[in-house]
C-alpha cells in the first residue's frame, strides 16, 4: 500500500513545484477571472520558496501534491495547493493541510489563511471540513482562515480575573463560552473576571448545586447565564434547563461543558484551564466559527 510522505519544499524544488501547479490547476474548470496560478514560472516560484518555503507530497517516491507558504501578519498564508488527479481520494490533500498546520504551529503563527474560489464548491467544502471559516468575500474570491489554539500564561489570581475582565468587555449577546479544567484550575475565578467585564450583578460563585444562575446586567448589557455542567449527564439534560430561551440575549458560560454544550452554538469560545504551581495557570482558547477568529488570531 502506498504511503503519503510530506516533506518541506525549497528553492531547489521550484521546477517540480511549477509542474505540479500547472498540472493541478490546469485540469480545473475554466474560471472567470482565470486563476493566476497558471502564470507561475520557475523565476516566480524560486524566490517564494527561498523566502517562505512550502510542502511537497510524495507517493511511491513521486511528487503528487504541493502547496506554498506566504506569511500574512499573525497568519501563515497557504497558496498554490494542488494534488494530481491520479493521486486524489487517497488523503493527500488532508495530509498537506495537516502538515501546514503543524508548520504554522512550529513557526509560531496563530492561524492559517488561504483564498478559495466560490465556483469550486468541492474545494471550499474541503477547507471547511479542515476547520477553515469564510471571513471575507470579494466577488468569487473567498478568504478563509483556520485559527489555531492560543495559550496565555496567567501568574496570579488577579491576572486570571484581569484576563477574564478584558474578555468580558468584548462579549456580545448570544456568545457562548465553554470552560474545561480540573477542580481548582480557575474556571470560577475566570468567570468572576468575565462578570466584572460584563458589569453584571454578583456575587459569582460556582453554581454546582443549583446548576445554573442568571446574573442581570447593571449597565444595560447582556445578562450572564452561568452554568455548571458537572452533574449533567448529557446534552438532553442541558436542554432541560431551557437555556436556549436566554442564549440570544445573554452571554452563556458553561463550566465542565466539553462534550455536552457544543450543540448550543455553532460559534463558541472553548477555554481549557490548567493549574500550575502556586496561583499560576494557563488558559488555552479555541475559537469555533467566524465570531472568534479575531480574538484568537489578533493582538
């Protein structure tokens, strides 16, 4: 059985990369305006590979797929992605996409960005399945971003609450935040900071025994619905709380929500807290959906 091998491409691979680009883009439907990939030459590709690199996919020692990188601020741009017709349906594109994410993490980027054509729904669907979301559209050109998990180190309880307060000031009605972490990881402490940023009535304590509490706004903003899902067995029990009646108008924070609360919203912020020595902890954010792309990828 053939195995797909992904390796970095360099300027020495320029001729192979150009051939792959021409063959893979050349057998696509005619687009208007036409794809600029067909104008690539060794002279244009060589400096790009020298400056930013790329990836080659090989099967049985033969190059069958390629992509090139180009940084865009905090995002690593992915471009000229193509797989030869004879090598499709073997997971080559998936392996290239996964290797691109690993490279973005290795280089310290906060996400990946690419452009896709709306006239190629199969291509757009592939990138959507890899976790990319559409963030902009100009004519038929779609800009798609894949945010990577981002981690902050919070040294003290005050730091945790201050970080939460900053997050809370930017939350909007309908936002859903799912928190995960062991006992003592700081979920309620972080929620207290978020509540301060929202300007809601306190005090904020763990709702373990009442399962959920609603904290009305004191400043004319959204209420905070604070849920502890620790004692809930499944999504059905969460639905029994009738939280959906508040979701559109409130900010909902669910502790212990992983595996239970994801169905509440297609767009959500998932936070994982990990306790460190003393009062320190880390918080890792995963943004799901367009709403959270900027939060995870921007300063």
